[in-house]
């Protein structure tokens, strides 16, 4: 006991300076740092700095004042736009062999599934899906930063495009105008994506939270699956609506019409075949290629079967003619001043954000596995230019596909050269093999798309969201039900509305915590979270847990603080020794403040002064203290009552009121 007492005495002597050190007239030097900090950079300076950082040569900020030569800046700018100039210098023959195998594997999966199948989902002729697997991957290969991502049409974006554009023009009534609007939407989506990257607006993609994406993907997968019933059952009449009620009605009414069971038999047979090969590929990792080529095998086998049995003469729906040859130019089809430009712009924004969200999520996932960093802004620029170039060559919106990227990764891809190999293979198929697809049954394309949908429905993650955050699960559920029973736009709107409501509620009512000191330390923390923390007698320490003290929360924070102070005053009046004479506001979390927040601080100061209580502020953020100085809030509170740390503020208050040194 004597040993512990002496140790405590030594700690007190070392950690608690004499009262004179904390005298208000003799402030520690660290406190002056708060008031004398340099002016924070303006918005213009921050933007210039961000752009300069993107194009500054590596190492130019070090080594004295020596400026890099002009050619270094030019090279850095070119490497920023075309990353292939950077990694291409170390590219090896071994990597090329791996990329060739990965590219061929990608093509075997992509031609029947993502190209022809998803073009049908977008209500376009099959060749447009193949075109989209040629030009965008080539552009991305020289501009993208992800080594594994596979670019091309994807199910969700294809559904988005068809579900929204067909509300403007029905593809069955006017297919030419429909294609014109699709190319216009693709061009505008690319422009938006490039703009997001150039102006560092990547945060816009983050408006779609993880929970919203999980719900949206799940709902979209079910809607896509329901749309494939037309091909799977060989129906001639079907609804253009995407909600589950309309599709169920269409299927029920169509079943009363004559239909050929051969379509259903072909579709189900090859669906089982594809799923079986996928199971084998997952169980035996060395046989991953089997699941990758199963869609192509399905197309070859079903086409041969239909041709041999003349099943198309007996009700089996087939693709018929697929135009061969290189992508035709679609420059003249893009309408930027037509009657539908506004509608196209609205659709383009949604498609751009969804496409970027999926691509960046896929790219980051595999970049983490490989141990390198993905540049989100460069990805946006690369994806944008890919879609702009694609829109000029008869392509629709392309993005990164998770299923194809997983195949690309498993096949051993080492760089974006695998995309070039895939594009070259698709081009060869366009030139020489399109006539062989004449007898390909539509039911097989439906089964190929259906086989890809289970990967979009993540029930395990939805359950995990429910366990962790009920509000996030509400966002997930809103997106899911909105897509399922309304439309894609409604699902996205519901998810965004709930997300913004969550943000607003949290901004309206931020946490305001009473702090106490952990015994034997100079650390102050919430007494609710850490009940062992001791509150300092006669000094109440309150932390404001919001990064932006503004009009939306200033009143709530002021009322909360004054409520606690008055309750403490009423309690401490009974004990003269513990009567509150100071309140310390810990503003270490307050990065910025607006005029409403400044007014709120002044009102707190006035109300505390009317109660005979001194207010002190500890560790305000850089921009917050600058605005407090400009608004003369510091002058009204007093420079002597602005501190760098909570510990200094508490000691200063105790010393100024002739209190004892801190004890706990």
C-alpha cells in the first residue's frame, strides 16, 4: 500500500504541473497554436491542389526547390490519362500469355451471355451487345487502372436502359428511334462519367450506399429473371412493364395462348447444365474453365440440335439473322437537341451512377485481393471515355461485370490486355461466325441470363445488414421492394430518399456527450460509454460530436448543452464545493461551422454568463476557429478561454477559479 501511494504521488507530481503553469495570464505555448494557426486553404486552392496532384510527376514535391523539367510534367499527364504507359514498360511475355488465355476464356463466356443475352435484355438486336464487347474494352484497356476488370454489357444496366427508354419510345413500334435514344443516353452517360472523374465528384457514386446496392441488385435480379420467362416459354406477347405484378399477369394470360413446350425443355435443360458446370468449377478450382465455357457450349449444342431437328418449324423461337461485320458508326444517330434530350439526360445520369457504382465496387474488390490501389477518379474517366467512344460506334452503356471479372481473375489475367484479347476475339466472331447463330434458340439465351442471376441476390449480406444496422436494412428493403413492385427508378428513389432521411436525422440530432477523465490519464471520454470515467468537480466537460455545426443542428446542440448545464447547476447548488463554475466545450470533432453555429455558440456563452458560469472551448477545427475569429466570437468569449486540449481547458478553468489541481 505504501508503495502504491508513493507511486501515485510521483505520477501526480509528473503529470500535473503546478497551478501557476495553468494561470490564464500565463498560457501554455500550445494554446497559442489554436489562435495563431495559418489560414486554411480556400475552395479554389483545394481544387487546384487536387488537379495538380493528379498530374504532378512523382517525387516533384521533394528534393529542395528544384523544379522537374517540362517533359516530366507532360509524361506525368500522359501517364495519368493513359496508365498503360506506366505499367506497359514492365510488361512481360509471361504476363502476355496469361492475358491471352484469360481473354479467350472471357470471350467464350461473354459472347453468348453478356453480349447476345444482355442485348436481348436491353431490347436491342444481338449484334449491338457484341459491338459493346469490342470498342469499350479497347478504350478501357489503355485508360483504366484495374488489372482484372472485364468491360462489357451487364444485366442491371441493360435492364435500366430498356425499362426507362421504352417509356419514351416503344422499341416494338419504332426500333430506329429507340436505338437513337439508347446511343444518345450512352453518349451522355459517358460525358457525365468523365465529368465526375475530372471534377473529383466520385462522392456522388457513394450516395448509393452498400445497403441500397444490395437491395437494388436483388430486386433487379428477380425482375430480370421474370423478363426471361418470355424467352424460356417461347411467348409471343409479353408486357413491357418490369414490376412483378404486371409480369405475373402477362404470363398468366399468355399461358392461355398456344405455346410450344420445346422452348421450356431446351431452356431448362441448358440452365441445369450451366448451373451444374458452375458447381463443378467452384468445387474443383482447376476446372473453373468448364463453367466459363458452358454458356458457349450451350449455344453451340442447342443451335446444332435445333438445326438438326428443324425445331424452329415446330414452334421453337430462334434468333434468326445477326448482322456481321465491324461496328457501324452511330455519330449521326446521337441527338443532343432533339425532343427527347431532357429525358435522355435523366436516364443517362442514373445509368452513369449505377454503372460506375458496379464497376468501382468490382475493381476495388479484386484490387484489394491483388494488393494494389484503384484510383476511383481515373476509373470514372476511363469508363466515361469508353462509353463516349462506344456511343459513336453503335454500342450501349458498358461497365465492369462482376461475373466476367471473376472469370478473368480466375483465368490468371495480369493486366487489361485480357480485355484487348477478348475484344479481338469478339471482332473475329462478328466477322466470320454470325451466320452460325441463325438457329440459336431464344430459350438458351434466357437460360444463360437466368444462370447469372443468383450471384446478384445476396441473402447472406442482407441478413448481416439486418443484424448490424436496422436503418440500413430499411434502405435495402426499400430498394428491393421498390424495384420489385414499382420500377427501377422507384427502387432507386426509395433507397435514396431513405438514405437522405437517415443523414438528415443524424445531422439534426448529433451526439452531445458529457466527458469524464480516465483515472491516472489525461484522457477524457464519454461517461456513458465509459462509466469508469470520473467527472471533474465544478467543471462540466461536453463534447459536440458533429463535423459541421450548422443551421440544421445548432439549436438542438444549444438546447441539449443548456439542459445538462441547468440540471447540473440545480444538483450542485446543494453542494457548494461541487457547484459548477465552468463549462468546457470539446470541439475537436467540429471541423467546420456556419453563421447559425456561430450564433449558437454566442447564445450558449450568454446564457452561461447569466448563470455565472465561464465557457471555455477546446481544440476547435481549423476552419471553425478561423470563422470564430472572423465573426469576433473569440473576442466575445475571450482569447484566454480557447485551449488546444480538453486537459488544458479543465486545468485553466480550475486555476482561474482558484480550484485545486485535477483529481480523480
